[in-house]
């Protein structure tokens, strides 16, 4: 296993910190049904009952990507985060909202991909072809 460069480590922790903070904070707001968070979902046409479910998923995803070990769980968390963020961007576009509403989710989707790409080997699934 090769040692990860300092630049890659810094890039990983910056992107991961931003993504984890955004997902964790917005997940908590959804989980406690903060009135503005609920209204946000309602304005996009989603039912109120989905808010807490999405909030829990976002919060757990944020925890999973910063926690040590559990590479398979991290893969699922990253997938969920990208689905949530790209779905948010799409929902705003489909709702006729302007760029001020959908650019943020697009940027955070890109940051989530960067975090996933920059993660250290011990945070990745073992390569199935490595033994061959």
C-alpha cells in the first residue's frame, strides 16, 4: 500500500469536511423538522413525511464518510450523498428554480466526488483484481 501524499490528504479532508458538514447540518435540520427545512421540501413538491427520513439518511451518511474503517458502508454513503445532492439539483431545475437554487447542490456533488476520489486506500474497498 503506497503512502498518500500530503496534498492528497489535505484535499481529502477539506472536501470531506465540507461535504460532511453540509450533509450533517442539513440532515439534522431535516431530522428535527426545522420549519424552513420542511418548507423547502414542500416548495419542491415533496410530502412532509419524507423530510425526517431524508434527514436521517443525510446525517448517517455524513457520519459514515468521516468515520474510520467500514469501506463498504462508505461506498454506500457516498452513493447516497451523490443521489441526494444530484436529486436536489434536478428537483430545483424541474421546479423552474433559478441557478441560485441548483448551483449549490451541483457544487457539493462535485465535492463529494472529489472526496470519494481522494480517500486513502484504507477507506476504499479492497481491489478484487489485486490478487491476480
